[in-house]
């Protein structure tokens, strides 16, 4: 399968040139001090990781729990230790590779029931396959569009919920703005507000690629008392966590999304800077 991945990489990078300009622009903003050759090296490694994630996801449809846990080492002790307290927990991370391992790793190794939220796909047949794969170790999965109706069904009992929290918000006026790689960037406020409203513990999940086909997930506890934090503080810590993780492994982040889509305007968004 990795042989096929290498072939698809050549096709995506050199022939189709899939979002090459978007990736190059993101890396130029994020790493202005690196040389063009260094950024191209990161870009090529990113495309290898991107294509690998697709073929790995195909294998995840049939992989056993035993084989999966050989390839995905988890350290969720700080989260599992909270289970006996009866406090639910919110798990936050960014778009690191391979995020499908993140979903299955949480479902397979947390003491908590694990809730997953996903963005719907335009291709409904592909979405059905994705849902089957993500639910195989017990994830309770529902689309973001149904969050308000589905989440209350599970929130009355102890739970954990995983959120990829670095997407560009569709309406930047509903976001908060923080420096991200030196550029003012909007971030969703939903995860922080939800944790405070539900009084859940918060943990960040660091995901690293050990080698091809092998990943490590480690939970880092942020707080068990989110109500004590000033507005925006938790989101600011998350942004700093994602940025530092990306700096350590720059090719392991999803650069094909427009990370710096919005230009900061002090008149429009100045009041949203915390």
C-alpha cells in the first residue's frame, strides 16, 4: 500500500499539483526565515504524509484492535485517571497526521465513552465508508450539523469528546483572534465555551508520527476547573500548543487548507482580540 502511496504522491505533487500554491503560501507565512529549498522539502514531506494518510485509512477499515494498538501508542493516563471522579473531559487537537488514528486511538484506549464530531462530505457514499471506519472501536459519531440535537443525548452521563479545533471559522466576526505564526488568525470559541458551560476537564492531544505507519498520542491535562479561566485563555493556550507542535514537526500538519484565509482588520475585528 505504501508503494501505491509513493506513486500517488508523484501524481499529486508533480502532475495534478494538488493545492501546491496553497501549501506554498501557508509555509511562506509560517516559516519566513526558512529558505525556499527548506520550505520545498517540508512541502514534499507533507504531501507524502497526506497521501499516506489516505492509504492508511483504507487499512483502518479492516485492522484489528490488537494490530492497531501496535501501530498507535497512547498515553492517556492523565485522562483515564479522571474517570473515577465522574467529570467528563474535552480532548482538543489540531489537524495532525494521521487524525484517523487519533479518533480510533481515543475510542480504543479511553475509559470514557468517546464522542466524535465530523464535517459532512459532499460524496455521501464516501461519507458512509468514513463513518463505518471511525465507529469501529466504539466511537459515538455524529455530524457537526446535528451537534445541537445529538450532543444533549449523551451529555447527561460521563463522556469524553474529541474536537479538532484549528479550522477556519466560517464567520470571522464570531471568532476570537490570536497571533498564529506571527499572523493574526481567527479561531472558534465553541470548544472553550462548551467546556466552561459543561464544566469538563480539558486535555490537549499531542500527535506525532514515529515512523511510517506508526503514531504516538499523548494527552496533556490543561485543567479540571475551566470556569476559573478568563475568557479566551484556554483558546490562546490551544493556539500556542498547536503552533509549537507544528514547529517541531512542520511536515506533519495539514497545510493544504488555507490556514491564513482572513486578513486582520483592526476596525472590523479589533474588539475580538483577547
